[in-house]
C-alpha cells in the first residue's frame, strides 16, 4: 500500500511530503501498515503541529520529524529522515543515548533547558543550545516504543546574551581611561573575558594623516612569532574603512592560534574603530570562533566591538584634550599676570619720558638766557660756560637714564611680543584640539548663550554646520531644546561648578524632520583671566548605539530571569566561594519570603537541622574540588512542612576559573513517599502472604491428627479457601511484575461485551450472600479486546464494591455506548473515599486506611485494573462521597471508520474534542474541550493551543472543561511537565480554568496547572462567565 493512502500521514507541508516519499519498509520501522497505533498518533500530532517535533522510534531510535523541526539538522535534512539517531548525530550521540535509553526503560520524561550540543550541521562542529524534552511514546504492548522530542533552539538567545554582556562591559568602561595607552590595555582586558566569541585580538590606532600606517597599540592571545604576520596582513587591507574578512588564516602563520575549544583559528576579521571623521583612527584584527559560522549577526557583533573600542579610545583622547584645555586655562592666567606687569612698566617709562622732556625744556631756556647775557658781559660769558658745562653733565646723566629706560622698554616689548605669540599659538592649538575631537564641543558665552567656539562633531549631532552656529545664540537655532538644556547651562554658569549627565535624551528639528538620540554630556564653566565665569563649555558624546545596546542587554537579562523563573523548580546561583547570590521566584514562593531576604540568610534557615551538617560538608567538598554538587535534604516550606529535595549544582567557568555556581533543588517528596509506601507494602505483603500459609499449615496438622475421615471435608474446604486467597495474592504480584517489565500479554479478540459483564457479575454474586448485584442497563455490542483481562477488571471492581460496603445490600452496574465508546459504571453504597485519597487509588501499593474497619489485600487490584484499561486505550476514574458510597467508571473506545472532521481557518480550529478561537476583542484564546478525552486528544489539542497562542501573541486563555466527560488523568503528567512550561515560555500569563463536573477531572486540572508558579496565574471557576470576567480585569 502506498504511504499516501494512510490518513495519519496527511498534511505536514514539505516534511510531510518527504515522509510519504520514503520507502519505510527498508528501515528498521518497517512498512507503515505494521506501525502501532501509538506511533501513528504521535506522527499525526507532529505533522499537524507548528511546534518543532521529532520522533525517535524503536531500539535504533529511527528519526521522523515535522516541518518546524527540519531546520534543526541543517544540511542533514532531508537525508536524516528514516535514519537511526546514532547515524544522524554521531558527534553527540555518546552524550544523548543514555537519556534516550532512560526514557525507553523508565517511561519517564526528561527535560534539558539550554543544553549545549556540539553538532555537525554544516560541515563543522558548531556550538548549539537547545531547550528540549524527551517524552515516552507508549506502544500497544505496554512498553515504551519510542521517544517524542519537542525542542526549541536557544542558540541565538544564549550567544546573543553572552555577546551583549561583552558589549555592556565596553559600555561600562567608556570614560574610565585617562589616556590612549591606558585605554588600549583596558580593551584587551575586556576582550580577554570573551574567548568563545573573540579568539584573539590585535589593536592598531593612531592620530596620523589619513592613509598612513597606524602603530600596534595592543594584542591578546597571539604568539610572538605570528604577531608581525598579523600586522602585515592587516596593514595591507585595512584602509578601506569597511569590515574585511581573512580566510585561511592558518596558511599564513608559522604555527596555529588555538581557540578556547582547542581548535585552530582559521578566520579573522578586520573592523575599523572610527568612521574617518575622528582624529584618532585605526582598526582591530579579531579572531573568529571555529565553532560558529561568520554570519551577518557575528559580523555585526565584531563591528560593534570595533566601534565600542574606538569610542573608548576616542574618549581617552578627549580626556587628553580636556587636560590640554585645563593647561590652556593656566597659561591664560599666566598671560594675564604678564599683561599687568607690562602695564606697570609702561607707566613707569611714561613718567621717565615726561621728566626727561621737562629737563630738556629747562636746559633750552637757560641756554637762550645765558647767550643774551654773554653778549652783555664776558665775565658773565665765562660764568655761563661754567654753568653750561654743569648743564651738559646733567644732560649726559639724563641721557644715560633715558638709554637705560629705553633698553628696559625694548626688553619689555620683546617679552610682550613673545607672550602674544605664545598666546596665539596656544589658542590655535586649543581650537585645533576642539575641531579634531571625536566628541561634540561647543563654548557658549553671555546671557544669550552665543556660540563662541564649536566643532564639526557637535554641528553634525544637531544637523547643522559650524558656520550656521558660530557667533549666534544657540537656542535661537534649536529653540525646541531650550526647556531641556538651557536651564542646565545657566545653572552651571551661575554656580560655577561642572556637571556630568549620562544617557540624556535629546531631540531637534531640521527641515521638517527629527534628529534624536542619547548623549553623555559634560558641562564645564568657562572662566576669564580674573576668575569670572562668562560662559559654559559643553562636551557631548553620542551614546545612542551604546544606550540601545544596553537596553537590549537589560531586556536580554530580563528574558534570562524570565527563563529561570519559568523553570518549574527551585533555581539558584552562588559565588565561587559558595555564597548564595540569587534565587528564582519558585524559591521565594515555596519559602514565602522575598528573594533578597532568602539570599541574605542562605539555606541554613530552611534546611532540616538533621540534614544541615551532611549538606554543608558535601557543599564544602564540591567547592574545594570544583566538581558537581549533589545532595538530598529536607527544606522547610512556607506552611512549616519539610519537603525532601534533591540539590544539584555545577560550576560555571570562564578562562578556566570558576566564576559562579548554578544549582537546582528538585522536589523529590513523591519519590520518597513512594519508597516509604513500597517499604510499607513489603511489610504488608509479608503479612498477607504469611497469614493463609499459617492457616493452611494449621489445618494440615489438624487433619493429620484426625481419626475420622468424615470430618476432613470441613478442613479441606477451609484450606482451599486460603489457597485461593494465596493464589490471588501471588497472581496480583505476578501481574504487577509483568506490567512493570512491559510483558503483560493480551489476547485481542472480538467478544460480546454484555455477555462478559453478566459472567463477571455472576462470578462475584456467587461469593456474596448479602449483596444483590444489579445490572440496570447494558448495551449489547461487540468489543475487540482481551476478554479475560477485562473480566479481571470487572471482578476486581465488583469485589471492591462488595468489600467496601459491608452495611449495604446492593451494587448497581450500567454499561452504555456513548461518544464512540462504551462507558461502564459500578456504584456501591458503602463507606466512600475521601477526596485526598482518590487520585492515589490507581497507584501501586496504595491502600486507604480506615479507622473503622480493616480490609485484607495488597492494594494492587486497582493499579492492575488501571493498567489493563490503559492498554485498551481506555480511561478509569472514580466519583465518591465519603459516607455515601463510590461509583467506579471506565471507558473503552469502540473501533469506528468515522474520520475526525477538522475545521480550521485564520484564528479558529475545531475538531471532535476541542474548539479554539482567537478572541481578538478580549486579547485571549477561547477554548472549549468536549466529550471524552485521552492522551492523544489532549496532546493534539494542547499543541494546537500552543501554536495559536504563539501566532496570536496572546497572553490569556479561557479554558472551558464543562463539556468534558470522564477523566483525562493519563495526560495530566504531560500537561504539567511539558505543555504548561511551553505555554508559559510562549507568553501565557493568565489561565482561567473552568472545572469539569468530574471530581477526577478537576484533580487532573489542579495537578497540571500547579507547575508554573510566579509565571502563569491560574484560577479555577465553576462557569465560563466568571472566568471571562476575571480575564477581562487582567491587562
């Protein structure tokens, strides 16, 4: 038969078509007509799901997968279809096969969040991360036939968070370097913490002219003999200003450069550290991880590293500029002092010149007077000559004084010229530093804040030119920024103290458009020579990219915290020395305290005193050895009860050093309880087996001593009764052993169901004189199953009904065809069962203690009955009221050729068991479950809900169970362990669960929903209207 004729292989897109094209008879799975119903159901669910699902079937784990999963094997698709898991994944199978075998062996699910798998998907060993579950697929023979693998690839998120953490380290250190050399050392130190993404680094930077070589500023993880070759490769390709890729790097080098994975680095990239407009230029050579493909995201990350490194270097260069500015201020003060000294010298020179002019005028007057008098008298002439000689001597002295003054004036003028020249040179140098700075700089003065100095970088920030800004009031040009920045500038000017503001948003308008971003701003008061503040120098660094990266990192950290809180168990981290430093919300909820308070107190407050010493000793040994920590202890919950937990922790290493511990505490109270019940059972079993043996032995001894044969009949009958009881106990034990080993044999044949009921009732009625077992109704249908095993179920339920209603006189039986199945009920009117015991009744070794009376038996009957019903794809449940009696139900599906009609369109899905509608007006999914449910229908409907929730982006669900019949308890574990955590991860926040009328179904609902505390708020309601009203209150 062609695979295209099998309805369970319908759909599935491209993967579905490929599956139908495979010759499965040539694989270990064999022809599809031989496939068991459990495999067919699993494949049908996967093909019609938008969630990535793979099925590994049989002992060879033959692989079948759907469209959503087909991207995971990379280039191995579609070759991987129909191949054994060990053939598809030889590189990781040694680490996975134990998990897969454990699922086959134990039938228990396994979940691995964020697991590292080094997979060969594209021709090289790749670093990959996955959140996956391995769930059992129960085959018809009672064993586990295969593994159901639901998976989400988390590689991008995990690596992106790691890379964002590195970029955040750059951002946190943007302004911590006083100079360029110190900045280069800091950059190498930051990159040393990222060996998984950057295997080596060479940094080249300088302030020479464009097109000239720049020197090596720093390097990391490059052997000395390889460094000159790296430098020559970089120098030959680095002046394009664009990122460049170097392939086949190992062919150029004398020896390999090893990565953190002990594999040689074969690729490198050259990324610029500036955009060409900055004074400080350069590039970086970065080694590419051999376990990641150099795709667009990787290249963008490398470019971001280059930009961040360039920002650190240029900020350091800006700090040098600021130091030069401070030195300029000091030179201005020195020049002011020189000007004052020059003014005083000029005043003194002026006074000397005035005295000299006075002496000259006085001498000339005397000469004229003496000449006239000489004409009158020779004697007077002679006397005049003497006076002239004296005057000449005085004039000579005055001339000498004038010459000295002139010489002093000349020296003062030379000093003044030199000072003015130095001032001009200093001012030019200062203006050049401002012009070439990589940060925006503007100097505004006066009351109207007129622009005195401004550079191109600042002008570009606001979409203007230097010419548009110079000598104009700043806020006449950008009035929209007045309310944000003018009050700050005026305060710095008035107070005279500098101010630094980080991550300041700004917005300006230009040509009808908007320019916005984020700035780190330094406001520095500008002082004149007399110390008066007349303006403010503003330094603006554009940190828009860093701010966005920081915000993305914060969101990434929030998602990481969300993931930790999504895990339905206690998660914690500790420092390398063992101090607790984080607990997730599950811990806080369990303990009823704030997470910060728990971290401050540590585990000591919550660990049982009897377990504290051993726990501390084990923890200290793990810290000392750096190996896995594992211990069992009891923790005190918020209700005061101590619950057993299994604690496990692993060290997280960076650069070979432990930087933290990641641990979990898993609730193992159920396992411990089962161990205790098993011990109690063994004690009960030894007693129950010993009692009939003792009685038989006593009767045999009596019969051996008896002389009259006519009295032997009574003791033989009593011995036979105890032998029958002993045989039943042994058969129960053997059945449990067969069930656990998956070796329970079933003889599937058609038979009359009503006839089987009548014979079972007759068999039990013969042993019960007090009770009348009444068959009220029984539809006469043919059923395909193991008659003897189902008769065993009926006998067990009827026997219990008689046994646990000692004061009653009747038991009522009904069997009716309903919803493609036959539903059987057995009602007694006895002691009833308390609600807390009902959900455990089908467990091994469980017996309900009743203080009023004790009943014999091992407590295995209902467990065996439940397993027999399961193997017939049926369900078993109970409704009971303590003191009034119990009704046991089981439902068996009838074979039918009727196909399930599916209706599906945008925002709607409907089949026989469920309808799902995207309620756009109320931002939720409205879900209505209908009729009898089983594992297959619950899983199919649940995965469709997950798909529609993800597509709609909804966070609320109205889950109506009022139309559910019977019980879906067999699917509750899957819903709790797999489905609910996946719904939480997809965005579910509020879940309104409308109860089914069945008590058993209600308990299944409560069990399934109690797995995501703190992530999904679940409320239970008696009607849909109340649930819808509650959801409408949630935003």
